[in-house]
C-alpha cells in the first residue's frame, strides 16, 4: 500500500530531537524555528515530559471515558489556573479541528442557531464544520459547503455589526492571531468591540487558540492581550508537545447534557499525562514570560535587519512573542529553502513569501542570534544570485 500523497515533503528524515535541535539520518543537526508547526512548546524530548510519559505508560495508558480518570480533573484544574479561565470547564479531544468542531456544536446547541461568522484568511482545521469556517475554497468539499458561514474582513467591526444584527448567528470564530494566513493579528480595539457586539446579540464568541495559544505570544492566550474573555476557547498543538490532544474550554453559562459531546480517545491517561507535564514545565521554566521576552528580542533583531536590507527584501514583520511572520519580497522567496538546506534551520511558511517563525518556547538567546546571522547570510547570498 502507498501513502495517500497529500503532503509536500522536504527530503529530510529527522531521527532524533532534543531541545530546539533536530538531527537527520546522516547526523546533520538542524535548528528548529518551526516546532513541527507550533506543536513543540517545551522543547523536544524534555526530560520531565519524557519521564512522566514513560511512567504513565508503565501504569495505564488508556481505558475509556466511561470510567473515572482523575488525570482529566488535574489537567482541567492546572490549565484553568495557568490560563486565567479557572471558572470554565474542559472537554478533551484529540486535535485542533476536533476542538473547534466541538466549540461550534456547543454554540449551536446553546443558541439554537446554526449560522457562523468567520474572518477572511481564517484557518480552523479540516473536519466538517472546522473546514467550513476556513477561508480556503480549495479544501472545502461540496459535502462541507452546506454550512451557513459568512466571512468578513478581519478588523472590520462594522461588517461584524451589520451581520450579527440579523439575529441569525450562533457563533463568531476568530483566531487569536491568524497563523496559516501569514500572521495577522486582530486589533485589540476590534476584539473589545467584537466582545461587546457578540454579547449584545447573544452570539457565542469562540477564540481559536490552537496555534496562538499555550503561551506562544507571551500571554497564555493571544486574545488576552486585549483584555477580553471568550465564551469558548479552543487549544491543541502546544498542549501536548507532540502528543495528540485538543481541548475546548467552555464558559460556565453553558450547561453540559449527558452525551452532548463525546470521543473514544480524547482525555486518555497518556494524553493527560503529556498535557500535565507540559503545564508543569511551562510553570517551572516560566515559559509564557520567556516567550514574551525572547519574542521581543527576536522581533527587534528582525527589525534592525529589516532596516539594514530595506523593504525591497523584507516587506513586513508581524506578530507577537514567538509567533512571527516575515513577509519577503517575491525575489527573496528562495531564502526559506536556503535557510533549511544551506543553514539547516527549519521555519514555517505561509502563502509563498511569508516565513513563519514558531520555535519552541525554550529557544535560547544564542539560538535566536544564530538564526538572525543565518537569515542575513541567506539574504546576502540571494541578493548575489539576483545580481548575477
Ligand atoms: C488556528 C488553527 N486552528 C485549527 C487548526 C487545526 O488543528 P489540527 O491540525 O490539530 O486539527 C490549526 C492547524 O494548523 C490552526 O492553525
């Protein structure tokens, strides 16, 4: 049997990883400014995380959601305390798309309505409802296209007001910072108005923090920079540091009804052990604060480089904490491949010309310096290639 060929692959086979480094089969070391797509939050193979997972594996890894599992309550308590959402309740699942699917379903149960407002450029996952609220017609099949969804431009509060005044909406779903689109942040004033207008019309505000959450932007959730609280928050990626887990944080105004949501694998002993270990490391190593400080350092260094090379090379730098987008001029698109194959640094991408930096929150200042030096080298080499 062959693999269903849907992924564009780099010809690199990682066989080992530690901290912010990854080694391939030939023993070549790569610096990880991608975190396997914002998943590696506390660094690869963190000793505390590995120890907790191995211990859990030797005790019990899985049973089912029909028995008592105190690890779920421990995770809920610790996540509530760290995120400031301690009065909310937690539903555990397996991925970001599933967390969003459950959020949409809850909003619909709660309001009795089905229409959802989302934003241009949004990415919320690939399952039925999650892909329907994703603004990319290439990945929405006819089967997914029957949902009632409206997309409006990000930061356009008048468009939001005008839609919600119809009284037909169950939910508004918004990313803390748009990731897949290329790092676009909702303005704080927009989020505050969005909070007011959703409240006015009884519409559920869902913050998708799957990519921007778990400390990445220097607050536990990116939307917290604006001081608002969502009705539902979704998380995944950094939550398990590579162990598949997703979750939906639900406001106390929602009533749980037996059987309303469910999953076989979600909330397994092993996934809870992974997620608890992640929170413990984040707390012990103060990683949310580290993301804010190192993110500022990285952003400033990029701005200095941007001024040096000019806007004909780096057109824009966006983002917060360790979630940064660098928009390159079209002529400098090859820089990302040079970073990988010549400098051995993994980065993320968006569109064809945006480099997305999503390193583990444990990245060091010297690794940031190494990245900046390598980035400058690749830009210089590309400049020479263009001039030839
Ligand atoms: C903001 C956002 N929401 C949802 C998802 C979907 O998560 P998953 O791939 O775990 O289903 C992603 C994945 O990139 C994402 O960036």
